[in-house]
């Protein structure tokens, strides 16, 4: 519902809801039938619910898709080049306490698809899901994974999936999330960060930060950003790094260490020295509640080991399709506590 409102109003805020109350009422009336979801594709709804009332015609008819079995896709769509793009995006959530113990570890994933296909194509997707591979007696032919909390787009035939674990669907036109999932198996932090803080006389603090990549050597993390908390009174930082660049962000009371490319099985270091007002020296420690936060992306890599075994597109005109599959892992809530 929020996505449909954003499609109509660009920004979903209280003011936009007030200004477009009538449109919101119409949208809710069409999207739900006796409290049950009916159809929620914004592109289809926009064909007969217009934001500008003067554009409405007296004999306005709903688009054919509304009365079809496939209410999320129009008929007659045509592309010169038929392509389908599938991104497997995984987000790693990590929480490490001050004793370097892993408190929370979770992987959330999404299969994001962009379909540029003509006609009414039938798509079939195969994953290395353990239940599916057991059904097909393929357990010895490759690695399988356990997926939890699976949620599909409405286009997926759930009865078919429950029967033989086949993900078959007629995709909406354009971009959509085909499936989201979660994996609760514990994973080690992909980038491990340790910080040593020393207080010296003459109002001076020294920090030594080590960052180590704990993934395979042939993979490469990009746009790595490590945010290190510092005392709010700190001034005149002197920073040295073995890789990347670091900048002081006083508005956030932190030191931002950026590394463009971080190969697997490598370790880099950052040394920093801060001056402090003598009156503030006694309390001169980084905010105890503020953790080290890490951001990164690792292309062509997944933590869970999920693999797209096949992606088939079948259409009655038998056109050739170019499927593109890409894997990306990124940091979600990735925190390492100091105190």
C-alpha cells in the first residue's frame, strides 16, 4: 500500500495524504475487497484511478488486466530486446559486544527482478533450496541451503511451490521483488574490526584500529566505510592509514575510514591521535553507547551460498530471452561495540 501511495504522490507524508484524501479512498476501495487484498500493482491502478479528476472520462472502463486472472500485468506488452534481470541481494546483520563475542548474526535476502519481456511470458526459477533438492534427489550434486520466512510476490503460484518447490510465475512489467527470505544460521563477520584506545597525559588520546576481511581471497569488498566514535571534545586529529583515507566528522563525533577496494583475507590499520581540552580530559573517552559501524558491498558473492540453478522464460511466440543474474552482499545493521 505504501509503495502504491508513493507511486501516486512521490512522497508519503501526512500532508500528501490530506491533500489526496479522495484518491487514497479510491485506491483502498480498489486494492481491498471485503478486507482482502485484491490487486496492488500501481501501474494497473493508475490506468483507471487518475490523480487529476478532470482527466477522468464519463465512460471510464477498468483495464483488461483487472478482469483477467493475471491482474498485475497488461496484455500486448512488446520489447524489441527481451531481457530479464535478477539481482540476488543479501544483507548481513551483525552485533558484536565489547568482549568480541558475536551476539547477533542474521542474513536477510531478496530476489529483485526487472522484467523487460513481451507478451505473457511464463517464468520458472530454480534455486539450490534443500527441500527442492531432496525432492529431486540432488543432495549429492551440490550445496543446498535452508531458507526461512519466505515471502513471494503475488505473481508466484503458491500451490505449485508447495507441491514441488517450483517457483513459477507470470512477471509484472518492470521492477519488483520476486521473493524475500531469511537465514538464521550464524555467520562470522565478513569484516572484523578491533579498536585499542589509550589515554595519555597532556590531554591526548591515541587510537589503533585494525580491519580484517574474513571472506575468500578472490572476492573483493567495495565502498567500505568504517565509522569510529571519538570524544565530542576532540580536536586536531592526526590520522595515518595503511589503506584508504580517513576524515574527521565532528558533527557526528566520529572518524570515517573509507576503503574503495578491500580484497579478501587482508588486514589494514588506522592510527589516530586526538587533542582534548585539559578540563575535559577526565571524561575523555568515546561515547560508550556508540558502536563502530561498518558499511560495504561484495559483488559476485553471497553469505548463504544461494544459487540460481536455472531461470527459464517460456512464451507462445518462442522468442529468445537474455537472462542476467547478479549476486551482491552488503552490510545491514553491522555494529561492533567498544564498551
